C-alpha cells in the first residue's frame, strides 16, 4: 500500500512540478487518503458481519478526529496501522455491543465516563500534541493551537456524552454509542502516553515479524 501511495504522490508532484517540503505534504496527504479509502470500507464490511458496523465507525471517527489535533505514536508502516485500526475498532465494537451494553449498569458507566474524561483531560493538557521525527511540530504557537483544538474536541465529546447519559437514564436507550465514543477517545489518549507507546510498539514489532515471515514464505 505504501509503495502505491508513493508512486501516486510522485506522479502528482511531477505533473504539478511540486518539490521540497510541499512534496512531503502531498505524500503524507496521499497516505492519509489511501488509508481512509481502505480502512472505512473494511470496517463497514467486517462490522456488518459482526452486526457492529455503526459502533465500529464511531470508534474509528472518535479516535481519528482527536488524533488530528493531539498527534500520537506511529507504527512502522501504513499496512500495520490499517490492520491495527480495523482490529481494534471491530473488536471493541463487538465487546461493547454484546457485553458492555447489556452487562454494565448505567451508574457504573457514569463512573467510567467521569474517570475517562478526567484522564483524557490530564493527558491532553500535559502531553498533546505529540509529534514524530517524520512530522515534527516546529513552533510553540502551533503546539498551543493544536492543544486548544484537542481540548475543544474533548469538550465536544463530553457534551455528546452528557446527552447520551441523559437519554440512557430517562429513556433507556442503548449505551452502545456512548461506549463507542469512550473507546475511540481513550484509544487515542493511550497513544499520547509512554505506556501506549510501549504497548503499540510491541504490537507493531510482532506484526512486523509476522509480515516478514509471511513474505519470506511465498
């Protein structure tokens, strides 16, 4: 997938005579676009098989929207990133729909919501935005702006969560959507921490080994 993306971006840059830093921006944008074009349909298809497509998509979008401003740890390749994204979103949606929604009381969920948002707020205030070597954030002004955006998104999630809790308390509607927002949000928050970096780095390493073994056995 990465090879295809680089070829497409190189072709676009050559035809438009784009060079230097702008070329890197085009390549990064193409990687993001290709990943979305693969990730979303895959989540819909696999989620439809498990009956959890909407929940899986909410998890995906909740994590992705917050990640846009807060940054976070990256894995070694777009293929592994896509596999991990699909696995987490669909796996979490199955857990939510077939266990958490029916087995966890609204009072316990309320406690989980409060704790989750307090953790998310603390991590974003102290860690976000988290940059990488390939995409560094060079100015303090930009870091401040991205942190404010991340806090705004967190406040947006909090507002939606309050509404969903209200309807769950008063009208007994499903808690699936609230759980989905929490899972997406907390997965992204995890990627901002050292613990998350170690966990995701370990998974990345194992998947790289499996990927290499699969390619060498052809």
